[in-house]
C-alpha cells in the first residue's frame, strides 16, 4: 500500500497538545481545565501540564473565570491567544493575487493584492508574493519568528507530493511549476499548497458562513468554477487532493460551448469571460478582443453586473449554477452549499434567491432536511484566508492527514 504523504509544515505541538488546542479552538467562549479533561479524556494532571506549556508559549491565554454551580472553586477559562502565532495565506488567481496575514484564530490582520497570475511568469509571481508577505509582516510589526508558515491556494490540478502545479486550464503558461518549493526557497517559510476552492471551503469552516456545519459544499466563483467539500468536519480531497472539478457537469443543452467540445457545461455558464461575451452579443457591452486579458474581462464583467438590462444574463447563469449545486447536494447529501469567491459579491443579489429556491425545492433530501444556500461572509479574499487556515490546520490539528510530516514519506519532522 502506498505510504501516506504529509506536508513540509512543522507541528507546533505533540498530539496531546494538539488535542487541547483543537478543543480550545472550537470553543470561542473558552474552556476550563476541568472541561478540557472531560472533552479529551486526558487526566487532570496531563491537562494541567499541557496547558501550562501552551500558556508559556503564548498559544493560549487565560480569559476570565467560570462561576461554579453550587459549591466549588471558580474555573479559569482558556482561549487561543490570537497573537501567539500567525499564518500567511496566498491566493493565486488568473485575475488577482492576494496575500493575507492571519492570526492564530484565523482573523485577517492585514492583506494586500498584487499583480494577477495571468500577467506574470511564475518567477515574477514568486517575487511579488515574497515582497508582499515581507511587507505585511513588517508593516504590522509581527514577530517573524511567530509566523508558522505560508499557505498557497492555487488553481489545480497539482501534484500534492511534490507541490507542483501541473497545467491549470486558465493559466496556459504555467506548466509543471514547483510553486511550493519556489516559495519556500524565496521566503524561508514552510509552505503548504492546496486547490483554491478547497482552501476557500476550509476558510468557511474556520471563520465563515459554514462555521458549525460538519457537511457542506463550497462552490467557488472566480475566473473559473470549482468546488470544495467538507464532510464530517474534514476537507474531502480525493486520492490526490484534486477533488472538486465540477466545471463539466451538464446543466443546459443549449448553454455555451465548452472547451471540452460539449454544450451545457456549468463551468462556462458561470465564467465572466463567457457572460461578458453573451452580454456583448446582446449589444449591452462593447465586444472584447479575442485576446483580451483576464483583467480587462474582469473590468467589463463589473460593468455588466451593474447594468439592469444584463440581469437576464445573470439569471440564466444562476439557474445553470443552481442545477449543478443541486446535483452536488444530491451526490454528497450535504446540509448546505456555500457560494463565494472573487466575483460572488458582484452577482450575489441576483444569484442567491435563485440558488435558494432551487436547493429548497429540487434536492432529493428535502423531505429529510432542507439544503441551505449560503453566501460567503468572507468576501473576495476567501481564497487567501483559506490558504492561511491551511497553515493553522496543519500546524495543530488532530486530523489524521496532518500527522505525517516531511517533504518525503521517509522524512518525518521532529515534534517540538
């Protein structure tokens, strides 16, 4: 059987410490040591020793007291210490590259946007990201020693073992780019790489609309369309972490022609380039040049979304997306589908009512439980936030996929 590969991110705690940190993370109001012992099954002495070490390292902090019911002493509440550690998240998209600095609880301390990936070579992007990350750490006066690592959310497909981005359909000049290694060498940070839609789903699980949901799908709307899945509270990555390529789901036999040669794929039905072309064909926009760049298309798409006459174009797109969302919901039996990404804020007013109606009335599980359609609460930077959450997840999560570390199976990082 093939060995399980890990990441090149160091853990910040041994397993029992990770159990404590994970329990505290899921209790924003705080937990007492007694509650931690009950939740984790660890002895009171073990909890006391572990929490003392975590307090010494500023990873948790004392945050008030819990008054006893009846007799007994007040219990001190423990929470994550937001400034005890930081993560850098990078979202690489053909239209925009976003770099964000997150604290230990996943809140954004600062963020910046730089040139889009489609306008740069991989080497230029690495330089731009490195400069942006360095600038964020300096401008916020964060101790660089407390930065746990860098997460990259990028278009797939990629090789998770080597961290190589293979041939993203919307980045034709990117062929077998060793992005993880390039950024590690440029920044000195440990680096983890994942697909943009999956990272965005993780952001929603940590800090967004899906906080508290164990089963949901995230549909990412940007230059292209992708999906991330959370099942049982964990990302569903597939055998190579490339799950989520839903762009070729058939939703409309009369829809725009896809690069695969078929009509009706949901991917083109939601792509700004196709929607701009449809609006231009109706005389609502100037027709862009055949070789128009992603930045120009994005600007025209913004104009289109503000035109009342273009609403039918958006409604048709929403209807097609809703059919795909219902198919995903039926396949995975999730309780919610979350929609977000770089273009979501521009289309949400038109899309969300159509998506909600379709999921409430057509999903197979509706007789058992409703399927909610939720808009992301994290804005267009959800990919970068998710990339930062990847670092936090790999740093102290108890999930089995994070327990083996090292760039190769035979190199397991020492646990501090």
